[in-house]
């Protein structure tokens, strides 16, 4: 097509940010993060060019569980971002951004990952999930550049007008099995991602607040080291300040009494404050579904109101689903059960359906292309959908929130950047206050423009310069 693009130039920047308060994930507590931004210049067949931008936190704790130190893993993930930048600069492929992005994932990403791991033969290998996160900023930037070049929203680009291939091409990309090919051609032939988006895209989304494993609930939980910056610390203050109606409870997954007690305590506060929805996230540390089943069954008997408020259960089991193919039908019969970390791509969603999972949490940080393919597969499989946070501040928040608005989740979107790193979004907040300041239990995406991902980056940078004077 004349709108086909090719990559001409790629560069990245790395920015560190300290957390306002610590965030506990599994066994690790994170106090700071690095954010990687990609700039990609593309050119179409008519010689026109545009620059797209993509940004993602370098997520160490939840993508790479390991005894290797946090700093060592972070250094290697940043190193890998630089290796990917070089690889993207030399990736000679012309087409639609989804076509280019998926081809890179299937044909190039593993190659670069093998090269990175070969540089550190004495250390733990970097997981594929970490590689996906590092690649996501380039993939997001590619989609942004294409849409800017055509003066459209990213979400308007997924039609036959712009795409060389329908969805069956992607699902059949690396299979020669005639039965599989016939199946995907029957299900997805002639279909494009745009057909699956909601018709009336909301501008306000219910927002989920993260109750972290180290977050204080009561005054007696305070240690005296909490920030005194006018932003809430205690859960009741957060609920009151932001009008919250959805709470996500981070659990340990290896301490049943603690997990049960934590749900009960948060549930009591939710009931007191009129919060309608809860979810429980066991952080990939559970190996036996009965662990979760016992907690749910006990809640149903002893705290039925809290049990009713639980909308879904998120990823209790190890994210390596192929290594741990746990049958979860008994758990998903109790509550909706959503894949998160284990949903690396649509192939794992397919496996999850076979094992009994009933939903999937999409993340733009596992590539926007990959999220769309998981989304379309999930819609055909009648799975429940959520869009989950990676503590997305800054530009990373915009594709995250807009994806949630377009796919039609069961209940809004998670956004915990205002809790853990509000300082990372100061510049963006001047242009998009509703994205980074949760009000009335919602975030507001109405300030996003209709071009690319709607960043309005020129305005953000101009106001930042003005504020710095």
C-alpha cells in the first residue's frame, strides 16, 4: 500500500525517577524506576516522514523474578533496550506498523535476547517477558509515527484501508499446520482489529487504586517515614480524596493467614467507605489453586459482603504457564480469573483458555501490537478483559488509558502512577490533568488529541520550558 512505512531512524533516552512511596511486588520492594523513551522516524512510499514516540518503565520486579540483584537486572534491561535500538535501526521491513511490529517480535526479538544472554553466561538469563517490555517502547512509537504520518488516531489505523493483511495472517504467521490455518482463516479471515473496538469510546474510565503490600491502612501502620507532601497516604484518605470505587489488593501468595487478613481489612474499609469493587492480585507466587480456593470459600462464609465485592482474581500462579500448566477450572468457577504476567502474547492466552482461565489483563508494555492480538483473540474466545497498570507515568499512561477505553473492559482501568511516582508526570499533567489526577473515581482522557496516541508532546514540552524559567 502507498501508506506502508519503513523505519529510518531510532533513538532512545533513559530517565530515572524515585518512587514517592515503596511498591511491593512479590518478594521485592521497588523504590525507584527508570523510564525508557523511543523516538522512531518512519517514511512512507511517497517519501513523507514522521516521528513517533513510545515510552515504558523498565520493569524489573514483575518481569524478572531472580536472586540476581535488582540493580544488575535493571542494568541488563537498559543494556537490552540499547541493543534493541540498534536492531530496530537495522530492521528493513516495509508495511503497516502492526505487520512490522509483529514480524520483529516473531523473527528478531528472540535473536537479540539470545545475544544479550550470551553476554552474561554466568548470570540468570533474561526472561522473554522482560524482553517484551523493553521492546514495547519501540512498538508503541512505530504505531504513533504511522498515525501521525496519516493525520489519524492510532485506533483508526486498524482497518483494510491501511492494513495489508487481515487478522488471520497474524495468527497463522508461524504455523504450517493445515488444520490450524483453516481454523484461523475461518475465525479471523476478513477481520481487522478496528472491528472489535467499542462503538462509543468513553472519555472517563473508572479507576482502580492499588493497595500495595506495604501500604499503610490504619494510623498504627505508619512508620513516621511517610512523605508529607499533601498527597494521601492512608487508604481512607485516598478513597475520600479521589472518590475511589475500585481497589486492587496486592497479596503475598505464600502466607495464607496474612493474605486472608489483608483482604478482610481492606474489605472492611471498602464497606465503610462505600467502595463497590475489589480484586485480589496474588503476584504469581501460588502453585496450588486450593490456596486461593480456601481463601475465597472462607471469605464467602465469614465475610460475604467482601466476597461479593471481589470482581475478579488476578494471576495467582507463576507466569511461566508452559512450565507450570496448572488446571484452574475450580478457581475460575468461583470468580473470574484473569491472566496477567503469564499472558506474554496471544499463544499463551490460547493455552490459558485450555487450562480454565476466564479473562486476560492487557498491558501496552508487552507491546501494543501484542496487546491488540491478545484482545482480538480474547473477544472471539468470550474472555473478560481488563487493562492493567505498570505504574505508568508520563507518556506511558496515554496508550495505556486509551487502549482501555477502546477495548471495553469489565471495569475501567488501573492507574497507580499518582500513588507511587506522581513526580514522573509533572510535565504531562499540565496538559492532561485528568489522566494523572483521579477524580470522582475516574480518570479523564478527553484531553488526548485525535492524532497518533494523542500525546500533544509539543505543548507538554513548551509548558515544561516555561515552568523551568
